[in-house]
C-alpha cells in the first residue's frame, strides 16, 4: 500500500490544448504542451491508479501503464469523451487548456482568400469542468487548473467556487519558469476548505507527485 497509495482508485485526467477547426486546413488553438497533465497521468499510474487520459493534440509520448488513452481534437470531442468516461471515476483532474470558443461554422472546403478582410464569428464552447462540477457525485474529487496572468489568487478562488470543485491549482503564466511549454512549473494549490499551499518552482514531473501526495493526504 505504501508504494501504491492509489491502488484501486480510478483517475480521469485531461491534458493538452484543444484544436478548433475553421475549415479542413485551418484551426485555432493555444500554447498548452500537455506536459503537466501527462506528468500527472504517469505519476498516478506509478502510484497504482487506474488512469484514463484524455488528450488533445500534443507531441508527447503516451505515458506508461495507462488503463485508457483517448486522443481528441476539439473541445466538443473532449466533452463527449469526458461524459462517456466519468462514471465510476474517483478523481477527475482537468489540466487541459480547453478553447473557450470555436468558429461558429465549420466550412468543409478550404475557404478561398479574397482581397477583403475576413470576419470570423466565434461561439462559446461548453465549460467541461463546470459541467463536471454540476454533475459530480459527492464521492468524486474534482481538481481544476487555472492559468492566470493577473490577480492569480483571487481568480483561482473565484473559479474554485464558480465551478463547484474541490481543489484548484493556479499558476501565473507570465513567469518564464512556469506555465505553457516549460518543464518546470510554479503553482499554488487551493482547496475548498480554504487551505493554500504554495510550491516552489519545480519540474512538472515532481510537481505531479506532490499534487497527488496532497490529494492522498487530505481527501
Ligand atoms: O475558466 P478557466 O478556463 O480559466 O478554467 C480553467 C479550468 O477549467 C481548467 O481546469 C480547464 O481544464 C477547465 N475548462 C474546461 N472547459 C472549458 C474551459 C476550461 O473544462 N471550456
């Protein structure tokens, strides 16, 4: 039990960006590399959990010893994959950087350029984490991430409440050693009891174990 503290626990993790297509050759996305989520998936498997990883398009190797690995592209595909796999999960960790908007219409042939400007209308994607917060069972533990550029703690606390989740991990993405694409991260963890824990800058792989250790010790 000591070296497999998550044995018997089912964990669902989302990671990476989403890709929102405009036509067959163009899409919108963000700078998420998937490194934090993949590190958590790998660490959870090492600790004995049954891990389901739902991933957007990334260039990372699939972690070892997953129970299930689902690759998706868009936020809507991620939402479907989450809903299909939510039942029976004990812990849900949403580290994916889901696009908040997608092009309102998908044009199935390449859009031709003209000399005019092109106006693109975006429509809201579902907030997957908020949906999970609304539909979770009392036994399920829900963890979200918040990438912020300002008022980091205030925004983190307000998201924790708005999304009805148990814990949020906030990072200041304006730091060079934290956030998108880096191998290190610098985060503060806030749980719904109001406990706060600030971690020093550390490798995402090590931070993944620290976050899971916090969950093991506190929930
Ligand atoms: O509201 P914000 O996007 O900052 O919240 C970030 C958290 O919400 C992350 O855990 C992210 O995975 C999740 N999220 C989501 N669906 C969205 C937007 C964010 O699940 N459409």
